[in-house]
């Protein structure tokens, strides 16, 4: 670690940019050796009536070793859970066990065709039913759809079921209540579903303000969307009172289950009074997040809501065979075929590898790790909600900003030089200069200590040499980017010189 700390402004980046694949190689380079021609040679242009292109396409001409190095280099420029710890709060960036990959690559799963007859796909159906049963057990909610392809997609699916339910009860309601600590996908989902958002503030403990909640609840409210534990990493101890108040006006309680990693096998969303929950398999159940996908956001609901779930739903018949059923008042399909099946296989492998006891240990260890880090960092940074946390906690860089002009953004960038992916920053919105840290259960004590040491070292750097932190990162392939520009106007196209 100390060698890395030596990087200061002006020192050379460790892995600098390299030529593009188009600029590598030579016209005669090839990485395939086609077999000798064993069919009669034809004149392609003549056979296509002169329709072939007049100029050859501009394609890279590289040898096998060049292309191997090209991809190895690209992989080394990236940061992932396999390169180092990735304490991205609310995202649960845990290690993805290799056994999951082995399972997903089994020929019987990877070679399946979605149009294959049901009678030849019983293994896949059994797996989906087994996974749905496990998720029902963890959540306490018996109706499950595995179709949604992400958490946000699960939110939308559940709210569409809520709408169908209310319409069936003869009262189409118009508002959904969301606390101010919610993830941005919650209000986006509400808007997409045609409802209006009513925001309720958090109280001094970081929970839902009960007085305000009561004052906004009426029979026009379709639902409350709540994350528990919330995005401050705090369990709302009023949860039973909250869901009771929601039900008292005929509304439904939705749990954003992105934080399920804190409570598996310990407390069940159904017992908290929730009617529906989405589960991010790519967070809690160790499947890869991918570059914005593939993911999976299964939804679990009460028996009363199960008839509205998307179909078809795989199920087990009395005789032990499997099939698909269409729920009676289904909102219809939300995803082609059966969801991201390869991801379902990985999640099932995880569940089977750990078992119920193991899942509980995951949550216990995740909570312990977060509390350990919180205690190690409480002196170096401000801790706006000083309570025992769940699987994540939120620090504030406001002291560093006020005293040294070093912002949370700078601290995040400096962490890259220390070899860590930064935590989530500036979220939740209710904490100034927020740093939301989620170590997950898969980091060792030594790794937690290395991360804490780096964070403490950065706080120290901020006080001694603020410019050093403000200029970070120094060791990455690229320095500070126009991040909004890169996201909004990505320039990904290679234009050969004219
Ligand atoms: C990640 C997350 C979501 C959205 O999940 P995606 O799978 O990214 O769509 C929703 N709410 C919270 C609290 C989250 O952390």
C-alpha cells in the first residue's frame, strides 16, 4: 500500500493508454488460418451481379497475439469485483462465486432453446420453481415472478400489479408515497406507472416521519414504497406502525428489496407488513451486475396479489411434473420468455450452495462488516446518523469540504489511487457530501482494514495537502473526465482517417 501512496501529481500513470485495435497490426496480419479450399472456386462479384463493395471495409488486421493482448489490456483497464473491493453502497457488489458460472455453463442450461417443448425442459422449470420457492421463503411472500430483468423493472411490475388490484377493487387511486431517502428508481417507477409522487421526509433517526406520513395518507393513496433497511443503512423500527397505517387507508405497502442483504433469514418483509417486494439477484444473490445488465429483479407478492403477476409462471404439478400457468388476472408478460434465465441459474446455485443457514450468515457477516468499518472511520469523517447500522452506512465529507475545500468527489477519486473502487457518493440526497459504504460479507477483515486505512490516510492527506486530493486520481488510465459529457454524448465511434 505504501508504494501506491507515493503517487503524487506528475507521476506516470501505471497503465497508460494504448493504440486502438484499428491502429495495431499490419495489412498482411491475420489471426485465422482458413482450411484449404475444398469446393469449386467462384467469382463472388459475378455471382452477386456486381453487388459486392468496391473498397474493402476498414477492419483491423491483427495477429492472434495482438488480439489476445488487446482484450487482456481492455480488461486490465476496468475495475470489477475481481480486481479489488468495491464498497458501492446500495449496490451490494459482492464477489460472484465461480461455481455459479460453472452451473450456468452446463450444456443442459446454456444450450436450451426457449421454444423447446415443455416436456424437454423440466430441469430448467424445476430450477425456476426451486428459486421462486427460496425467494418466497426469504421474503415470506408466496407469489413470485422471475421475469423482471432488473430491480427497477421489478418495481414497475409490482406497481402495475398494485394498479390492477386497485382497479379490480373499483377504486383507481392516484398517489404513491415515497420517503426522501429513496433510490431514484422509486419516483421514476411511480411516474412511469401514471401515479403522482408524494414525498415524506425522514425524521432525526433517519426513519419515516410518522406524523407527516399520517398526514398524507388518505384513500387516494395507492401505495407506499419503502426501502427497509433504508438507504442510510438503518432499519426503520416503526415498520409495523407504518405498514398498518398504510393498510388502514386501503393502500398497499411495497418494499424496495435492494437492501435484502442485511436481513436474510433474520426478518421477513412479509412479517413487516409488506405486500410486495423486488429482489435484486445481481445484488443479494451474487450474480454479476454486468454493464447495466443482465440482471434479474424477481418480485414476491402476497396471496391476494398473486393473481395479477406476469405470466406464464412455472409451477410444479401434483404428479411432480412441471408446467407453466397463467395467473387469473395477469398484467401480462413484462419480459420475453422466462426472464434472464442464465442469471436465475447463478442465483439458484448460490442459494443451494449456502442453504438457509448460510444465507442468514451472509446477512450477519454483512452487517458486522459494515459496523466494523463504521467504527474504524467515525473519527476521520462525520457520521450524521450515529446508530448501529445494517449492511451499509453513510459518512459525510462535510468537515473536509468546510475546512480544506476537499469534496467527497475528490475523496472518491483519491481512493482509486489507493486501489479501491469508491463508495456511492452524493446519495442518499438527504446527507450533505454523502459517502455510502457497503463492504459486503465477502471482504476479509484484512481487506476491511486496508480500506479503512486508505480512507483515514485520505482524511489526513486532505488536511495536510488538499491539492493532492483535489488532483486525484494519478494512477488510473485516464484522470478526471467530463462524466456528464461522457454519459450524455459518448463518442465511441472510430473514424478512419479520410
Ligand atoms: C439498485 C437499487 C435499485 C434498482 O435496481 P436495478 O437492478 O439497478 O434496477 C432500486 N432501489 C435501490 C435502493 C437500489 O439500491
